[in-house]
């Protein structure tokens, strides 16, 4: 498949060499504790160290990108909230009043907000990254959500965000989203790649009732029938059923992996982007952390498709990057264990025979 400039980014993503795990694993096993006693924290720290190519990993600057876009499929009554909530929430992010703002402050992370496809003209708003590719997607029950070229442009813009973060010295990156209707796109990806009936893939998203849930499943069913997405071409799937912010997040994953920066997914929608990105670059898994298992019905199955294990299970389903922010604290704590804890010889403690 040809993906234009995105292909050049994909080509830079290589699986981590097994040798990269050797030194941090040896140090972890020599720390003053029984081997394996810190459980998954040990795996997290070793993975970050392998990505960084270091025995003692360091987490310095942290950043979350929250990407926003609107979805034409909201015309089908798939959301409990109207589309005007998307730009309103973008302004809330910029004012510092949303959950993601509270949690990024709590964990000492930057947050940057980008408009990839909100159906609203923000003008020159301080603090907003103006990366708009289109004024919201088309209704995918009637045809493709966006053109292939527009989709690739959104992916490319997302990848540049990640590469800019790496140049800025960011050592831990997370991604989240805001877009009324975007759980419908995520559920459509799940139905396709998980070989599920749409009824099994959809969840309540913003809180739709049973009738809204049926409308969402019906919209996905019609979207797949009308567009006939090619499962062997992830960009085709993304363009026909996705959203600009979802395409942008796909790019963030690819760009982060290409730049060698650990990248943390948020919830259901964020994971759907990671799923598309992993279809484009299977080695992404070596650089990716899944922050949490969402309460959204299909998230567990989607996580199974990635082959990774989420760090948290807190019944969250907000998005924005909130789960990624919480995961930052765990990942940073794990790396400090490996970097700052004493070995048996350093501490003068007798190791087991």
C-alpha cells in the first residue's frame, strides 16, 4: 500500500532489539528486593529503558496531546450530546477547566490541544494548535467520512506533533481526544477488525439510551455496507469510517515510535487509533502503553487485538487523555525504581544464595 509521506514515517519504526532489554533486566534483577516482587512495574520500567537504550531510564518532560474533531455520523442520533459540545470543550481545555487539565497538573505534565477537524471556526485562539484538515467529517452512512488524501494529511500532522515533542525533549507522550460521535467510529473499527456484529462492538459512549445504542449499531452496519472498507488497507478503513482527530492520533503513535519516545494510549477511541497504527506498523507495540481498560463495552476486545495489557481498570470512559495522565504517574514511578533503587552490592545487602 502507498501512504505517501506517511510511508517514510512508518519505515523508521523498527522493533526493539532483544539486546536492548538485557542491561535494564539485569539491573532490575539485582535491586534490593526479591526478583519479580514489584510485578508489572518491573516490566514497565524495563520497557521504557529498552526504548531509551539505557540501563537507567529517565522520565523528564511529559506531554499529552488532546486532539479534537467532529463527526458527520452524529446526524444519525448516535450521541447523547450535540456536536456544538466539541468546540465548547476545546475552549474549556484551553481555559484549564476540564478533567484532563486537572490530571495533567496533578502529574506534572504539559497538555497541548489541537484542532484537527472541529466543525467550527476558532479564529486565532491563544494556545490552540490550528491543524484543521476539514470542518468535521462527512456522515459515513452515506459515503466515506473523508477523502484518502485528507486522512493521510491528518495522520501526517499528528506524526509531526509527536516528532516536535521529541525535539522539545519530551520523554513520555500521551494522546487523548474530544469529538462528539467518535465512539461510533471506534466501534466500527472494532466490528471490522474483531469480526464482530456492530451490536457487540458499540457502547454507550456519552450516555446514549437503548434506542441510541441501536441507532449507533445500525449506523455502523450501513457505513460498512456503503463504503466496503478494505481490511488490508488501514488507511482505507480510517478514511471511510474514522475522524480527523482519530487519524491525527494514529499519526501521533507512528511519530512517537519513529522518534523513539514511549507513547501512552488513553481509552476506547485512543486505542482504536493505536489499533489502526499497529496495522500500519506492527512494531508500534514495542513503544506503546495502554493506560486503562475503559468501561466502554468493546474496549476489552479491542485491547485483545493489540496484544497488550492495560495498566489500570477504573471504570473510566471520559477520554480527553485522562487515563493516559494517570498512567504517567505509574510509568514514571516504575522508571524511578529502576534508576534510583540500590542494587544489593551498592547497598551492602546480602543477596540470596
